[in-house]
C-alpha cells in the first residue's frame, strides 16, 4: 500500500504545483495558498537562490547568475523549446514501453500504435511551424503595408514612433517585443515555449498547436484508460473478486479493490495517465482563454491595455460624478432648508456614483465570423490587401 499512497501523493503534489505555477495569478485565487505557492515558485525561489549565491560566492557569483538570468529570461533562447521536446519525447517513450505491449487489446486495435505516432508527429510539426514562422515583423521597408491593415482607434492605439526600431508611425495593434527586439503587428505575447512572438501571421499556428496538444493529451488519457479497462476484462478481475472472494457485484463494493489492484499492477501507466489528464485540463483552460480572445478580435497585450484604460476612465468618470454629486448636494441642502424631504425618498435615492458606466468600444471586433477569418487568413496575406498596398506604394 505504500507505493499506492506515494502515487496518490505524487499526483496531488504535481497537480498543485502545475495549477499554482500556471494559474496562481488568476483573480479567483487572490488571497489563497495557490497564490502564495505561485509567488514562491515564480519569485521566492529565485530570490532565495540569488541571496544564497551572493552569500557563498560573493559579487562574482551574483554577476554570473545575473548573466544566466538575463540570457534565460530577457533574450531569445531555445531552453524551453528543448524542454518541450524532452517532455513530449520522454512521455511518448514511457507510453510505448508501458502500454504498447497491451496493444492490440480488448478495446484498442493495433492501428493505435501508428495513430499515436502520427498524433505526436503532428504536434511537433505544429510546434516547429509556430516557433519558426514570421509573427508579422514590422520594419521600415514594410511598415506602409501594415498601416492599412488596422486603423488607429485613438483610445489604446494612436500614431506613435517606435524609438527602438526608428519607425515613425508604428502600426495600430503592434508592439515592440523587448526580448526579440522587434515590432510585431497584432502582437499577442512572447511565448517562451516557442522562442517566438505570437502575432498576426502565426496566431493560427499557435491556436492549432494548443488545440492539437489538448486533443493529443486527451487521446493519450483515454487510450491508457482503455488499455487498463481491457486488462481488467482480459484477466477477469471482476469475476475473480465476485466469485472467488465473494464481494458484492456493485460499483461501491468493487471500486476500491479494483483501484488497489490497478495501482499495484499498473502504477506506471496510471502515473502517465494522471499526468496527461492534468496537462489536458491546463491546456483546455489556456485554449479557452485564447479562443475567447480570437472570437472577440482581441489580443493578450490589448487586454492589459483595455484594463488600464477602463480603470483610468472609470476614475475620471467617478471624479466627475463626485463633483456633480457635491454640487447637487449643495443645491439640495438649500432646498431642504426651505422644505423638508421625505426620509423614504432620501433612503432610496440613487447615488451619482452608481450611474458611472464605462463601455469598452473595440473597433476591431467585427463579429464572430470575420474575427475568426482574420485569424485563419491574416489581413496582410490577403490578395485585396496586397493590391491595395501596391497601389498606394
């Protein structure tokens, strides 16, 4: 039973660490231990390690650590790309070693030996396509091409020079990536796993990568589950428990014994299945978030910009409403001195601050179908767009 408990503890700890690291900054986890673990993993560990290196190795050690940190976090590097290849390669290797000997089985045919390889190969192909595709780099030569793609909304995007790239009018929806040191049109974010920016021209590949890997992990989870179910059927475990050991043929009676038997006999397969299930759930959340951005024609970068703008606009409106409320209160005070006001009217009277409303006016949101079409076929790659640019040039 010690091995089973170790597997359960390992699964819980793995889930806790992954959720805390990837989702700990979400508003839903504010003030919880998930947020504290996220802070420790993303900042606390590095801070304590930096102090340790400084105390043991002095200034030279701190300088060397700073150079490593600068290369890993602030410069393009293939570290996370290699980690991705290592994770997917190791996962597939362990699946082959632990599960392929039971395929074909009671529920799975031999075809899954080959479809699994094609599925992993397709995932790696999408990874390479996203990593090495042009996200939509803006420079002096092609800036005029991108200027006509998206108009300035004069809210979160206005005519502005990029001081680093020396571009006089940086196109709307573009941003200078400090890691890649370039301006990218319809900039979403810089993805360390891809070692590339996600922009107008490769968002479609990035979305396909997320969807494919979610389905890949889900496929692996279900396939291993069917392998284990097939082993239960082939070895007639249910019949043995009910006929020879006299257990009642019900789920509540058999489930604990079946689980113990599976953990004792197929702990490696269960560990891989739990890992794939956890990753698939995380990918589902990430995919859902980016799908929402795509259908509303918004980017991650614009989400932060809109949040800053709406907060600023709300404060301005509240200040105006407060001034109007103060002026109104002074007028009402003069009237109250002349005639009494009903207490019930005063109680149910709405505050001027309750009337403050800020509306997000996203001019790039053109409806579901057109928003999705701009992801699948970027504006800068369309024939009409290219012809319009050649005429203006």
